C-alpha cells in the first residue's frame, strides 16, 4: 500500500477530500498512526468512496479515544486496528482488480522491466465464472482495459443488492469479517487495561492470518474466526489489574 501510494501524487481536489476524512482522527503529526492513516485513507477513498473511508476513520478514532482514556499515552492498539481494519475493508474483489489493473504504476513497472512498448495480458479467474463451471483462467489482452474501466466505475455497487459479484460465498465472507472484527475489537477495548494491552494488540493483528484467494482464503478465514473467538473470550474473562488473580 505504502509503495503504491507513494507513486501516485494526489490532485488538489483529491487531497482536499483526503484531508477532510483525516481530520476526523486527531493523530499527532509525524506519529506512526498519522503515517498509517495518511496512506490508508486515500487508498480507501479510491477503493470505494469518501463515505467508506470515513467509516474506517471513524472506527479508528473511537478506538484511539478509548485507548487514550484507558491507557494514556499508548497507541499500539489503535495502530494495529488502523492496519488490520484496512486490510479487511480493502479485500481484493473484482472491482479492486479492475482498479489495480488500470494503475499507471503497473505500466511503468512493465516498461521498466521489459522495455518501452512491452505488451502483457491479464489472466483472470473470478468466482462468478468458476460458479458456472469455468475451471481455467481467462487470458485477456490490452483490449480488456475498457471492461476494467467499466468495472472500476461500478465499484460503489460493492456490497449492495446490485453487486452481482457480491453473492459469491467468498465475497460474503469477506464482508462478514469486517463487521465481526469491529465488534470483537470494540468489545475488548471497552475493557482494555494496561496489563492486557499487548494481548489486545495481538487480537487486533489477527486479520493477518487471512491469506490467499478463494478456497485458501476461506480456510484461512475459518482459522482466523476460531482464533478471534478464543482470544476475545479469553480477554473478556481477564481479571482486573490489582485483583490478585493472574492472567496469562
């Protein structure tokens, strides 16, 4: 994310939208949290829209405020949430594949590696085609960029009833993971204490377990959900600091 964002200067209008969303999280200038948000908020705006990025920033701010109230001076939990909520919200569906395939950085990398005028093809195997029995990847040439542009323009349909791709099992799971993560994080942060802070960070970092695509992703998501439930239950049972009962 950081590398791609560094390669893409923002227009004045885009920068103004970025600033508007970022103003909702009073992160200290130069802090790690400010750096994380400065990269991820613009990317989520491009991924979907300003409203989507605002939902991300608002949740991060709720966690930041609660962490400061319960563990003054700490930002470890908030930083973990900023990284991992972004990962779940920016899942690589069809609309995102279209956006990334049109990224000028891709053309620059191909030219740098293979020389000016080098041609390349896209190899795609979306779930919707596999669902109707197509088992092989499609090889599509530069002419398919027009279809990518149409797909990219439709990205605001993501997650709505009109999102035909969203009915695939893997897309439903990806959306469910976002809500489940937010609920789990809020429940444990509401009882955050200095002696449980590191364990809460570990829970907030669990989305890193979700890897791969399709069946691999679904299996890793199942493992992640099991681990999230275990850690959440453990944290919610944790005794208060100073109670005389150990926690490990």
